[in-house]
C-alpha cells in the first residue's frame, strides 16, 4: 500500500473522555503546508491526535515541524514518478523547474494518490472525527464522503480574496469593455475595486481550456459538499468579508488564525521538559547580521518573494538597482540571482540564498519593512510582526492580497508598476522603499501594522480570542459526536 507510520500513534484522551482524532492532508507546496502544520499545533494543543498525510519527499519537512512527543503520525503516500511533464522526484511545487507552466500538471497528478489514501484511511484507528484537506486536493472530498468523515477545506486564502473572486465571477465583472488595468467596482462591496489583470487568464477568458482550467474546474468548479472552510485569518482583520462568506450558504468559514502565531511551545505545554531539553540552535549568519544592524540603530528592509515566484533576470537587476539607490539596509532572501549586488552595497545589504525562518526574521527588532509578493502567509506573518509592507504581487491571488494590504487595511504601500504582468522600474522601487522606511505614508502604515499585530495576538489569545473561540467551537461541533466511536 505504500504507507508508513513514522511515529507511534499516541491516543490522547481529551478532558471530555472521548478520543478525538483528525486527519490533515496539506497540498505539497510550502505556502500550503506551513499553515496547515501551524493548524496541527493548535489541534495538538487541544489534545486532538493527528494523522498527517503526505508523500515521501515531503515527509522530512513535516516531521521536522512536529514537536517531539506530539500525538501525531505521518503517513506517506507514494507520489507518481511517471507524469510526463514533471521530473521524477519532484513532489512539491517549489521544486518544479517552472511553477507557471507545470503547476496544473502537478496538481492534477495528485488525484493518483487517491487509492492509497483511501486504503490508509480505511485502516485508521481511532476512527477520524474529521479531516482538514487542502482545496487543491479536491478529490479528498469524495474520499471523505465515501467514509462519512466530515471534511474541512483549507485554501490558504484570505476571506477577502475568497469573497472578491466569488463576487467578480458571479457578477461576470471581467467580461466588460475595460482595459486590463482599468479599475472595476465590485458592486457587492462598496469601495472595493479590482482590475482584470488582478486575475488569472482563465478567469477572464470567455471559453477557457487547458490543464490550468481543468484544475480550476475540479478544485473550484462544483459547489462544495464539505463541512466548511478553515481560514488562516482573524475576524478583526477582515470582518466584512468573513461575515459575507458566512452569510452565503450552508457552509461556515472558520477564521482560526493567524495560524503563524501557533507556537511550538504551546503544543507541549504539558511536556515543557521536551522543549527545554532541546539544544539551542546556533544563530544563522543573517540573524547575526540583523543583530549588528540593531546595535547600529538601523532599520532593515526584509525582501522576500515567497517559495516559488519566478522573477526574470532583467527584473532582478532592476530590484538590485532600486535597493541600492534607496540607500536603506536590506536583507534579501532570494531563490536565484542577485549576483554582484552584495559587493556593490558593501555591508548595507545581505543576500541569502537558503531557506530561512521568515517568521524569525520578521520578528527581529531591526526589521522595519517587508518587501513582499503578498503570498497570504507572508501577509499574515508581516501583520503579526507589526511590520509594514511594500506590496509587490506576482501571481495567483496575490494581486487581491496586495489590494487588501494597501487599500483595505492599509498596512502597506503598493509598489508602482507591480502586478501579474507588470515590470517595476528601479526608480519606482527606490521611491516606494524610501516612502515606507522614512516617509509620511510609511509612518501611517507602520502605525496600522502595529495595531493589527496587537489585534492578531488578541484573536489567538487563549480563552477569549475570537480565533481561539472559533476553533474551539469547530472542535466541539466535530469531536463530540456519537458517531466518532465507529
Ligand atoms: N518561507 C520561509 N522561508 C523561506 C521562504 C519562505 O519560512 O526561505 C515561508 C514563509 O514564511 C511563508 C511560506 O514560506 O510561511 C510562503 O508562503 P506565502 O503564502 O507567503 O508564499 P508562496 O510561497 O506560497 O508564494
């Protein structure tokens, strides 16, 4: 069957006396897996035992994020190695030679995990009370239904992006005479405006076809039969959109985040000795560099475009020049390129080509701004750290997130010229960086970011936080049912 339990399934008996066991199945990309693993911590803390499904190459990342002694097991499902478009051994989207062209083939191929997934599900004990699986793994809805397991969908999207894209599609707003960059009012949400280029080609073509469209139809085309949606957000951040989704129909949208605030220590609060016994890790070079900047009284701009953005050489050079001209201190985490810049800026900039602890960087006291592609996790992480953003969206729903950041909650400034098909000139970047780090608008968005950081922490606070209560409500609904004892 190809499954392997790598950690003993520990049965955890919650206070109420019943066993609650949940299945988690993250999509194989970092931006989808990381928040689901944060959710895992929150569930473990509430004494729910977990079985997490993944594929062999993704197991180490997942295993490393689980705290020692956690009541969680990982089950591996072999990933097909004979998909014509995907190099053998690639099991996550950040390893694809080109996300832009290969993503749909990769996502569609996940359906081939279904037979192994269902064999493994059938043998799980205790019987799962519920499942949280990624929306990109649309076929898990059928599996959940087959076994009568309530399924929650995790999309990793904001309430804002989910609401606005639904409204835009429902009202067919992208088929009018407007040019790609002309603003269009989203009538259901007063004040919200979008443009055609905020959306994927598929959404604005009258008769779309091709693998990406096939994927969209499978993942989003049919009305959901799932129990509800788990949202990585907090109600206070986007109340209008969260309430809108919840007023739509039978499924509830549970805002239980920001998930990035789930700490490892929280999970093991009854096993403090495990956490304390862990050896402190040496500080990476970039944290030491940030320490030095802090000692010098400098405010650093953190530059990172997520785990999979593809940026042309020409654009990278323009970013490098814009950063150089801005004269700010910066830490740039880059997947490839950036050559020569570090020497040119002599000590003012650091370039890192490795995987970093982004949350740790954003939480460093020297970091005063975040140039971001506006992946939703990055937005939540920036907000939680109270760091204002420079919004430079590139793909997926990032243009909508950038609108949220710059136009709705105003915790950031949009970089002029940025967008799905945009090109940012060095001067535009330089101006935006100067404005964020030292300008009046920068001050305003910094104040807002700090306010939302407080609200985010409050939402996650044990006992009274809105997200804390929402997750408890969800667990009460799903864990305390008679049928659990199957
Ligand atoms: N991330 C990280 N280290 C890296 C690159 C990315 O920790 O070197 C994390 C980042 O903190 C975030 C996730 O990877 O949690 C990326 O998700 P996001 O939604 O921001 O962007 P995506 O990668 O999906 O485009």
